[in-house]
């Protein structure tokens, strides 16, 4: 039944998509003026420059001569690039699932509670905190002689070098701390939008809590999952700020992210390599997003 | 957090706006508080050039060929026709002396002369021959006095004739007695010889003695007779000047000399001077007291004025500018001497700056006995118009440039003492409000200095960095400062 | 009950860093120094007292009254953020509206491109933006920060979600009544999509208030620095100031968060329904 509701809506839209392309195009024309200013800006400031730098990726740095794939070769052979890409991918691969899972669990539990609003706000709060604000506190807490290590030593566990080898996990933790609230909120609203009657109906059919969860709730949350994935992915790049403010331009190996690399190359004005690398990253993200969309669309 | 949830949206908005307003206000307040703590400074650029040293030396105006005009002492000047600075030609009128006082002075001197002659102070005693006379003569007249010239045969002293005759008679009577005695004795001797007794020898002795005495007496008598016969006077045999007279009328001659005559008498200094004065006075009297200049030149100093009595020393100085001219000269101490050399152009100041010139040139600069002496000739070009008087004291001022070029820092900017001196340099940085200035301390290695600048060969500062001259607060190294608008070179600061 | 305790602990843990920061900022010099000393000396562990023994506002006083440059950067940030947000709304709202109404494949394609670029980390487009800004002569100006951010596609995405909720029928009714597209947008679209716009503004503010990469790359002039980059620049010796400044920096974000929280959440509800 839930499906029906959803399907019903989908039908509507499907109906709409069945209308002829020509008509659609004609209709759409009236919205053009709305789109134009923004689109022009986007094209001028984002798309065209990017195309330009893509062009540059095939040229040498200073003299701007065609050099084919030289820059790309340089990039791929570059150790720093490999490290950065590896770290960034690793980070994303760890963070996203972790965040999604943890936040879902919390959201699910929270959805059962009554005074959820306060907790929601509290969890949401870290998102509002500017990164620069927390740098000193992070240092006090997580430095080798910081509070956490103090507690750990007291408990006999020995120190963890949060700002050294453990910096990767520190960043993961920081990321989750910041984004937990947002994702929980998203999950919550998603869960709450599911009519409770659905679950009740299932229960009367003999379904248990878990089954309710797995077969009713989860599927309906796919849109939410989509949004969460996108936004979390977006935010996962922002963790560079913390890394930079805590550890500078050349941090520990494990957290040398792609952004560090770009920043350093930029500082050295190594434009050819940067352009090539930018194109590479773009491709990767593009592929990932396209895949996501494909998976998404296929489900529907 | 509960509090936050309880707040309504509009309340939050209001609080937010309020917060922003408070921040805006505080931004102004903080600016004011911050800048009020900043020192307000002025700065000046460092110059790169040679250091000038000002040398001040005192000296006096002198003249190599200065002719002094001497006037007799003690004479009243009736009028003075020239002043300091006047040009005079030969024989131009200088001044007129009062003839009466001239004459009075003349007489005074003459009597002085007399007195000294009489005192025997007129002549020296070299080459003098004393004049003796027989003793026992009574002087009636002394015919000469000291200073008289005599030639052979002149009468010097006259004696009393009757006194002499009486003396001669006495002497003859004594002689006659002796003759008689002798004759008697000789008779006795002849008789004794006939007797052939020893008593005859002693008689011979006695007779001889008597003979001698008779001869002596006879010569005395002869001498006196000569005098008697030659007019009872002593006549000189030599030519010369009577330098001293001891004899006086009424005296009876004794052993000592009556007077002293000298063929080439040595006139004493005193007498000479008096004679000179007398000569001058005589000449002046003849000229009716008018004193004419013997030289041509410029009156460099006049120590005589109308109505004043002449004093010892020169009354006027006439500088003969044609030959060598007037000089300003003096001594320079070692420190100043470093910066002086012949050929330097100097400034001279007299009378507190009222009389000055800027175009004098040192002609000589010599080292003598560890004293540095400089000479600056004063010519008509040097002083257009009034010239400083001879003997006037003035100041020489010059500024000499050092050989090398240094970085000159105004002394106002230099702090500290002795070897440990430093300046505050004004350094610019780009700050949150545009250009920021900081005071940065720099130690100095001072090579040379004068009154207004210290000179260093390297500042350790970047090119064109100014140094802070004044500040209204004590400065600390690295402190931020505000630059006052009065900075000369800061054209771009708006 | 256990659940509540769990959540209490969780909330406490989440809020701990912030509370710690506020409390530390009230420490006076000596306490702060002793709390931080292990960081520098490497001996012992940081163990700041939960509550300062000698609470003082001296750091705030010093920061607020004697550091005018703080206000400079604060208002720099504020100005940048405000301008960007306003422009973003101006450009993104119509775009989102258009995207939400347009059904053709072309628009979908363009929208997907928007989404793709939205996902890119700044570094990817950093180079291209630099080249453009350099050519326009805008390097080292505020425009270098503002212009690229204005055309960020993120608000379009957010607003799109809430705009797409509005049923077409309402619009059709309005069209029948003779309203022009623009009027429809203004009178119907904007009010109904208000939550999305506010969500976009709130998220945008929180992101822009934090802007770090762009100033680092494009701004050299100290006069134009935003607050987010100024904070790490404060001298090492004045941690108290850093803490006080951090708290002050936090305040506007908190305000915006409070004001926009409801819309944020409302904006999320729309995500429950696929377009």
C-alpha cells in the first residue's frame, strides 16, 4: 500500500513524462528567463573556466604548447597524487557508510521517542560551528599530551597519536561529529513521513519490528538515502578544512588528501599538472555520480 | 539548549540584529581605544652625504705691518681728526695736541734731565777718567756741570787764591825749617868726621832723611806754585764730556776725584729716552701741536680721544694694508684642527654678529709647538664697509665636509649614550587596515658626529627606511605606531 | 529509560567541545597557560578544570576593545556572506524554480550538470577560477571570493527540492486566472518554497561563514581577510584571545542556526518525495 501511494505519485509523473518532447520543450521555454541569469553565471564562472583548465591540461605549463598527455602521465606517475587519491577515496569509502549507518540507527531509535526534538537540535548543533573555532579545542583534546590521551593513560591504555597516525580516524570522527545531526534529521523526517498506518497494518499481518523495518521503512527511505549520500559526499570534501587548520599544508601521510595536493600545486603554480589532475578528479566524481544516478533510476 | 528552543524566531532575529549592532559599535570603540594607545610619531629620512663639521675658533685681528704712532706721555690732546677705519695718507693730519701742555711737559722733562745728570744717573761709568786735584785747596767755583763738553785747556775748578798763598807759605816755612835742621846736621857731621868717632854715621842717615823730606816738600810747593801761577784753577787736558761732578764750591779738596770726564761718554737709557722725548716735544711744539701721519694706511685702532691725556704706549695704530694687510688669526684646538686647512672658506663674526663676513679664506694653517695657528687675511673685499679694529676679538666659523659620504641620522632620532646608541626605524607592513607602521630598534655603529647628525657607514636598514624623530610615548621595539601627517616624504599616504 | 541515558550521554559528548571552548575562554591567563602548557612542553596531559577558578572576561575585553582588526575581519566575513547569500537567492531561486518546472530532457541534463559541479570539491575548480579571476583582474579583491560563490549550484539543488513539491495544478489555476509566469513565481512559488530558500540560506551561511580555501588561495591583502582565516593567524601566545574570538565567531552561526532550524528541517521533509 505504501508502494501504491508512492507508485501513484510516480504514475503521475510518469504520465507527465509521456507527454511529447516537443510539448515539453515548448512549455519549458517560458521558464527560460528564470533560468538564464543563473545559468549564464554558472556557465561563465564555473563551466567555461573548467573547460579552459581542461584545455590547459593538454598544454605545457608556461609556454602553453600542446603536449598531449604529458601532464596526465606526470600526474599518474606522481607519488603524491597516488597517495592523495588513495587517501581521499579511502576516507570517502569509510565515512559515508559509517555515517549513514550510525545516523540511521540513531534516527530509528529516536523516531520512537517522544522528546526527540531537543536531542535533534543538540545533534544538529555541531554543524553550525565554524571549523576555525574548534581548532584549538581539537588540539587540546587530541594532541599527544591532550585530554583524551590523558584519560587513556589513566585508564592504562597508552596514548594514541591522534595527530599522527591516528589522524585519519580523528578526521573521520570530526566528520561524523559534524554531520551526524544533519543526517539524523534527514533520516528522521524520512521516517516520519512514512505513514504509521503502514507499519501498523503490517504488524497486524504478523510482521515483526524488524520486518517492519526492513521491508517497509527502508525501501521508502531510498530518496532520503539519495539526498544523504549526495550531501554527505559533498561534505566529505569539506573535512580538508579541519585537516589544514590542524596539520598544515603537509600533514601526516594518512590524511594527505587530494585537496592538500591541489593546494600545494597551486602554491607552486604547477598549472599543467593541476589541470590534468582536476580533469581526473572530475571524471571520477562524474562517473561516481552517474553510477549513483543509474542505480537510483534503475530502482525506480 | 532548552532556552534556545523556547525562543521564538522573531526574538532570535532581534537578538541577532542586536548582536550585530553591538559588534558595529564595538568596532568603533575598539579602534579608538587601540589607536589611543599607539604612539604618534614623526619620522625623517636618512640622508646620505658628507658630514659637515662646524668649527668655531676665536681669534684676534692683527696686522703684520702695523705702524704705531707714539705720542709723548702726559700731554693733553686737543682734538683728534681720525677714527678707526679711516684711511690716512702720509702727512695727513692725525691729531692736535695742546701746546701749553706740550710746553709744560717739555719743562718737566728738562728738569728731570737735569736732576738725573746731577745725580750722576746720566752716564755710564765706562771709559771715564777722574779728575784729581791737590789736596787742601779750597774750591771757589765749579766751572762745569755734568753733561758739559770740555776741550783741552778749559777751566774746570777755581780755587781760592789767598788760601793757596797761605798754604804755600806754610809749606815753605816748614821746608825752611827742615833746611836749617839739615844744614846744622851736616855741620855736625863734618865736625864728627874730623873727630873720627862713630857718631858720624847716624848723622848721615838723618841728613838723608831730611834731604828727602826737603825734596818732597819742595815738590809739593812747586805743584801748588804751578796751580797758583796758572790762575788757581784746574784745566782739563783732554777733550770729552763731564759725566759727573763731585766737587762743590766751598769744599776743600781731598783725596777723591773732583769730577769725571769721559772722552766717549755712554749715555744712560734714561737720559736717552728723555732726550728723545725732549726732541719730540720740541718738534711738536714747533708744529704747534699738530701730529701728522708718517705712514699711509688705515687707522686700525685709536686709543686717544679729544680731551684725553696721552698715556704710555701707542696712541694710534696705522695698518699698512698695502704690504701684507690685516689678519685675523688665532689658535685652533686639536679637534677643530682636524677640519681646517689652508684654503678653506670661513665666516668671521665680530661684535656679536653685528659685523660679519662670509668670504674670508684661510691663507695659512700651521702647526707650531702643538698649537694650530690659522691666519685669515682681511681685505676690502672681505669687509665691505666697516672693518674690525686692530686687536678686536672675533669668531671664525667654518663648516668642513668629511671626506667620505656617510648615512646621516638626525640626532633627535638617536637614543642612548656613548657607544650603545640606537634609533627606531619606521617599518611598513601591510596590515588589516592597510599600511601599518612599526618601530623597530636598530643599534648604531657611529663613526662620526657633529652637533645635529650622527654619521654611520652602514645602517643595517633597508633603503629609504625613515627613522623616528619624535614620539609622544616611549617606544618599544616592534611596537605599532601611528605616523603623524607631518612626514615630508610621505606623499602617497592618504 | 536506558535509551534516554544513552542519548543524554551522546548529547553531552557532542556538545562537549563547544562547552569546553566557552568555559576555557573564561579562564584567566594563568589557568589557561597551565591548561595548555602540556601541549607545548609535551609533559603531562591537558587537564583543564571543568570550571575555571578565576573566571574572567579579560580575553573578551582585550579582544573586543583593543583589537580593532578583529572587527575588520568580522565584518569582512559578514559582508561577504551577506552579499553572496543575497546574490545566491537572486540567481538560484529562479533557476531552481525553472528546473523544478521544466520537464524536458535538456533541462534535466543541465540540472545534472549543476549537481555534478556542486559535488566537486573546491580544489577541482580552483585552478579554473584562478585563471578567470586573474584574467579579469580580480585577484586579491573581495570579488574573488564573492563572484564564484554566488554562482554555486548548491542552493539551486536545495531550493529545487522544495519547489518541486508545489503541485502543478495550483499553477495552472493561476495561469487560467491570467497570471504571468513571473507573477506566479513571485506570488506562488516563492512563498510556497520559502522553506527551501531559507534552508539554502542557512546552509549557505554556515558554509560561507567557514570559508577557508578561497581566501587562502586568492587573497593576499590583509585588509580583505575573512574571520575564518584570521582565527588561525592569531599569535601563538594568546590562546585566550583565540578562544574568545572563536566564541564570538560562533555566535552569528548559532543565531542563524536557531533562526533557520525549522526551515532546515522542513526543507528536509521535501526530500522524502522523489521529484
